[in-house]
């Protein structure tokens, strides 16, 4: 006699990895901080190749920033993302998180492993040429067309004066502070700094954080400033030549202030001209990302 005994089929166990792509670490279920549209990639460890290889799994985070990989076999995995140039990844060594499954889980082998990947907007740096202007951009230009360099006038004995430094022709990037005493002129370049409202440079929302270099020249008239020679009969000088100015310095890293620059004006007239050239540094965020983060209530940390 043959006795047939039913044998229970071996249950197949699969695993899941789920996670959240968010703006900064605020934990599970945080509303309004998820980052949609990021491609999350899952790689698996290959013992033969001794490296992580493509698992064939990838997900795009949903409108709340979540992603999910289901039906995963046992193995060692690495979760990472396809980088976006306007974001900096904060979580995970070298931008990745590793996990081995199965793992201990009180709800059973099939419960998901949660991996959060956090980003912050990437901070960019740049610089722009700047000139001190009397009051408004373009006032007291050296030449009518082409070069937009400007100069300012100062009457000896009139007391402390403050002139705007305009970068890229129209952006207020700082101030030039001037006063005189006993035949000496005292000049200070000052970057606008991080306490002011953000500006816009191209595709970036920025603040003017520092001075990278300056060139300063003081003379009786604008024609006495080092300039390219004019052409033709009765030609007037042309563009200024900052490299030939009497006072100059550079800073690495950029500095908030030049400190006082002292110029001897004892041999000059009572009304003088100041040509103040600078290279001003800005730091900022890609505007689309900046606006997105501001809408979520995220506070930016400027240097």
C-alpha cells in the first residue's frame, strides 16, 4: 500500500525597498518636503565581478518624493540617484545607501526596508566686474559706447561719501566709502554681504558675498586716469586700464572688505576723480530650485 502525503509548497519570499527623496532630514511622513522627478537607481552586488552592477530596477520619485522597489530576491543592494546638477546629495557615503536583505524585521521577512535620500540645493559661485558710480548705473562713464566703466567725483573736505558699486553694469554689489583728512584720501571697498535681499544673475538667485580684487586710481580729471589712447586729431583717451591704476590688490578667498586704502592727494586739486574697479564675488542657487525650496518653507544658509 502506498500512502500519499501532501507536501506544502515552499513559499517564495520577496522583499521591498522603499524610500523618500526629500529636501532635508525631517523623517517619515513629512508633508511638503518630498522631491518629485528624481530617478532612483538600484544596483546589486555581483560576487563574480566583485562590484555593484545594474539590477535592472529604477524608479522616478512620485509627486510626494517617494519611490519603491518590490519583488526583490535576497542580496546586497545599493540605492543611489541620478545626479541633478542643481542639487547636492546629503545622505549616504558617496551619494549611496547600501542594504543587505533579508534583514531582521519584527513584521516578517517581507516587510520593506526604508531608505531616505536627502538633498539640498547646490550652492554656486561666480564673479562680475564692478565699478563705483556716482549714484546710478552708467553715470559718469569714461566712454559713450562699448566699455561701461564709470568714475566718481569727490570734493576734498566734503566729508564721508558712499558710492554704489555696480557689477555687470546694473547690479548693486557693494559700496565704496570715501573720506579725506590732512592731504590723505581714505577709500574702502565693501561687499553688499548676506544680510541684503537676493539678487538675480542669469539663471541664479544670488547674494554678493565678497571682493576678489580691486584697482583704484585718483586724479584731477577723468582724462588723467590711465586709459587707452584716443585716435585721430584732437582724440580723447578711451577705455580705462585697471592694470595701470596706482593701487591694487587681490583676495583668495574673497573678502567682505578691502580695509582702508590710503592715497596721497596733497598734490591734487580740491575736486578730484576716483576710478574704482573691482571684481565682486556672488554665491547663489539656481532660481528654479531656489523658488521651489522657498515655497516649501526651507531656509537657505548663505556663507
